[in-house]
C-alpha cells in the first residue's frame, strides 16, 4: 500500500473492478469458487473450502522486524511488511478469505481477526484454537466473513499488539447503497516500541514495580479478593472513565504518523465522507473530534445504529466507529485526544478541502468540549437487533485486579487458573459483567457479537469503574473462545477467561 492515507474508491467503483488504493489492497488473487494455489504447510484443523460460486480473497502477510518512519521518529519494530498500519484487507460479506501468515519474526506469533464471527479454528489464539506459528513457519487462515463492517487484525501472543503488528480489515456490504463521496480508514495507536523500550520491557516494568514504573496511580481488587479500600480512596481521574490506562507513551499515531507529519486527507467542500475509525491502541482510550464539524455516528463494531449527531466520541481499545460528515471549506484537524494521559501529546490528522494553514500539533478543537458520545448509549438499527428472547442461561463475569501488585483476572483468578464460562448451542446466554476495579476495561468477546440492554450490538464495550452491564449473545458458533480485556497489558497479566461450548 502506497502512502499513509488508506482511502478507497466509492463502493460502486470497487464492485465494478475499478483501480485505486482501496481496490489494490488485496495484492494476491480473487477467484470465484476456486481454491487458490498450493496451501501453506500449516493451517487450521479441519481445513475449510469455499462453496460453489463463493468469491475467494487471498493474501499473504509477512510479519518481520523492520524500521519505520513515523513522520520524524524512526523506530525499530515488528510489522506486516514495512508499513504501519499494515496492508488493508478488503472483501465483501460472504466472501471466503484465505490469508497466509509468513512468520519472519524471532518469536512465535499468530493473527486474530478482531470482531469477525469466524470458525473457531481460524480465530488465532494459541493454546485455545491453534499452536503458535513458529519463526520461519507459515500458517493459512481460512474462513468466511459473514458480516459487513469495520474490523482489524493483530497478534494474540504476549504484548505483540503494542508493536506495529496491526492492520484494518474492511468487509463491504454489496447491498448497501453509497450515500457519500469518499471513504477514509483511520487507525489510532499509542506507540512505545523502538523508543528505548519494547512492549515486553513495559510489561516487565509494570510487573516488577507493581504498576508504578510506567503507570498512573489506580487500583482495584487486591489479590483477586476483597476491595482495595486504599485504592478506592485515591483519585479516580476524570469522568466517565477514571484512570483509563497504565502506560506512559511518547507518541500517539493516526495512520502511523505523529502530529508533526500528519496524514492528510483531500476532498472538496460540501462532499460527504464516511470515516471508519479503529482504535488499535493497547492502553489508550481516545476522544475523537473533527474541528469545525459535527459527525453523524452510523455504525459501531460493524453494526448499524440509529444515526447520532455528536461533537466528539470516545473510542476504547478494540472498538470501531463509522461516522459520516459533510465537509466545510478549509483545513481541519482530526484529533484523537488520549483520555486521562498528560504526556505524549495526541494523535492528529488533517482534512484539506481548500486553502489554509495546518493547525498546531496541540490544536484543541472546540468540539472536544462539546457533546462527547459514550458509544454504549447508541441505539441499534432495527436490522442489527437480536431476536426478542429470554435468556436460557446466565453466567457471571467479574473483572478484578490491582496495580500493586500488578495482577489482573476474571472471576477470582488469572487466565489459566479461572474456570471457563460454558454454554450450549442454541442458547441465549446472558453474561452479567461487573467491573470490580477503579479502572476502565474494554471487554472483547471472540467469535460472537453481543447485545447490550438497549439492543445495541457490539463485540467490544467499555466498562467504567465499578460499572455493571448485562450482555446477551446467541450460542451459534461452537468452539472454545476467549473473553478478555482489550488493554493488552491487563490481558497478558491475566484478565481473560474461556467461553466453551459443551454438549
């Protein structure tokens, strides 16, 4: 993929086979109902095959060490190829994807296709759905992407997400009519790798120092037991998310660039643009605003919502939001402000529709102080609602942990020592989630979507300090799945649990 602006043609041009940045993102082949050339040495158990007439999208991804230019800072990191974000993968709902991971890293890795309701064997979780992919080995992921939406992919090994190993995955709805003139993919990140520390160094600092070396002061459940009352008495930070992260980052990125060299999107005044915004950060909630404009939120985590006009919105780690905006005339800052973090600046992009000077790197649009949407308060579009049904079974999920010592878990223990949740095919399961800490946690469910009490469909949701939230899901995708906090440091320290189908 050339350049940093991940822009595509209109959908009608894409479906007509027109050439453009979005259209060439899949550099391998697209066939119709025909398996591709020779399979890689390793693939998911029970290899999948496309159905007759099903379009097949194929791509190879090389994970390797590289040096990246972030727009001034040059960093040694790991990435898919030589770009961050990695190469855009684009397909249509119902397509069969055959994606080969070539591991040229000095460590084991995998790929998780975040938000996709795919078959269990392709979910990319070592120890749960596959063995890790060894250095020098290849692994073929084969699955059908059933739902349109904005997704992304990343490793599920250690804290590798906090390197450059992430990229967008867009699944188009061929039935959807274009209602906009352009579409831009915006990927947000917090960056530490290659700046004198690696993510593994950060995790060691957090663990060794009880959360103090690279973290703000916050607390929760001490030793997976009772409430840490000392932590309760400390400052919980700004509303609504309290202390929202542990790590001090030197840079925040928008499409792989620091604010001093921002990614720039070009359009004409009066054009309507669809923004697909992905938070690929490991430890940072962002507040997103476009200077001089209100945005209309149309989708969350791939699912349509009742359109909501906002000045700005919060986006947690692993969440995705689609927004539509009609552009004015000039140069406008697209700002992603890290929540409750005071160092490292902010992420910044520019939208240019006419003459004008670029704003300062620390520009603070008035919209940041306006109506800021909490995404879980959106209302679902009728088409996105689960069928009305009482739950057949319930489960309890308690998020627990503390900063000192740096220990996180679910239901009384870290992952590997806690008891998986269970469900049966055909059930409507209600999971009563309780955040028993003074931090905010983005809870992510693999292989399924869930419905909030309003009916809103998501696969990742922010739970504020001490917040309780029931989520409902239909048991329609058998296997062993992960449920975890998408703060990668919390997940690696134990805040994960299994969700296993039983007969």
